[in-house]
C-alpha cells in the first residue's frame, strides 16, 4: 500500500477507512475487530472518526473492538474530529445544532475521544467544520496543550477554505497537516474554488470524504449523474476496471495532489475495490473526459 507523508515521523495509508456509518453496520465487537485486522493486513492503517459519528457512538464501538486486541493500536493511525455539536439522546445537554471550538470544548472532546477509542493518544485531530464564532487564539491554546500533554500528535482541519485555513494557521506554532474535504468527480466545488490548490501550495495531502458522491452517481436520475455514469462506464472498459466505483477512486488517486480517499464501507469486498484502484492509471484524455462530463461542457 502506498503511503503519504503527513508530518515528520507520521504517514497515512493512501486509502483511509472511514467509520462514519459504523453504528449502522450492526457488527459485533469481534466482527469490527476482524474488519480492522483485515484492513491492516491489506495496508490500510489509517482510520477516520469524529466524535459526533453515529450520534456520538462510533468512537466507542471502535474502541470496544480495539480493546479485544490492544496491541494492534500501534499498527494504525487514528484521526478524529471535534467542533460540531448535535442534539442527541446521547448528549441531552445539547439543545441546538451548532459549533464549539473553544479551548474548553476541544480539550474535553479529546479527553472523551481518548476514553471512547481506548487509546492514550490521537494521531491527528481535525476541527470538523469552520466555526464562524472561532477564536483562533483559543484553538491554538487547546492544540498546544494537547500536543504538550502527548494526547494529540498533529492537527488539521476539515472543510476549510483558504481564508479559514490561513486565519487558524496564523495562530499556531506548528503547521496544520491536512484538510479533509469533499472531493469526487460529481462534486467539483473544491477543485474549482482553489481549496485543492491550497493543499498543493501548502504541500499538504488532502483527505477526500464522499469520494463516491454518496452514491449519487450510481442511482441519480439527473442529467449530470446519467452523463457522468455513461462516461465512467466507457473509461471502466478502457482501463479494465471492475466497476465505476474503481474508476471514481482512480480519478482522485491519479491527481497530483496526493489525495487520500476515505472509504466508508463496512464490506471487505468494497474496501478491496478501493485498494485495487491504486493500480489503475488514467491518461489525460480519460481524466479530462470525466471532468468535462461532470461539468457538462468543455474546459475553457
């Protein structure tokens, strides 16, 4: 498995396993552990979490499975996120959906994540969403405290645009190491607005959430989905891919920005398709044919 250097003495597997829907998979602790070990055997060592996933349950489900074989913690990298507040029966004190990036909340969130994940450190902590009420100094104080205490090794963001990245980075005594953003052939916003260019400018490899566009490409009835699906089928046959999902992964993996797709499936065969896509190569004609199919017009 190809690896991407994230920071000094830290690298991620090129394919990342996302646990957003872990609670929906209805797997036992033993089944989750088996899936984790299968990923590790296949070279997927990076696991993506957030405190709010599964209405605040997914981290604990993962941690319970990890507790069955604690030694494998040292074979993986754990990413988690904080900053989103959701009303939930598991957090009855939360009355409204909002953001909280105060020093107090970030530190308390990490303490809870460490407990849930049954670990004493997090490899990378991300601010989950840009917070219009963010105090950059408070975030920097929280990050510095957590780093000094050895509870978080490195820090990044998710869904940040250039001005939001620059503001937060200006307060930090160390560099942000990644930006987790929505990237797919169907959703081009971060290709078009300079966010992906920012990652390249900063020499930061982005993590890509929803690389299959949440299934829209497979089931969508709109003109864009139909047009893109036809193009993906054509390219699939040309490069010998097993399915258009493999082409979608390959379209991101072939980009020079070092994009790391997050695979959010609990089925080993679907994860394997993402792994196999690492060997698929698109030429410029094929890459731009997919882009233009999504855009609905030729490039300028």
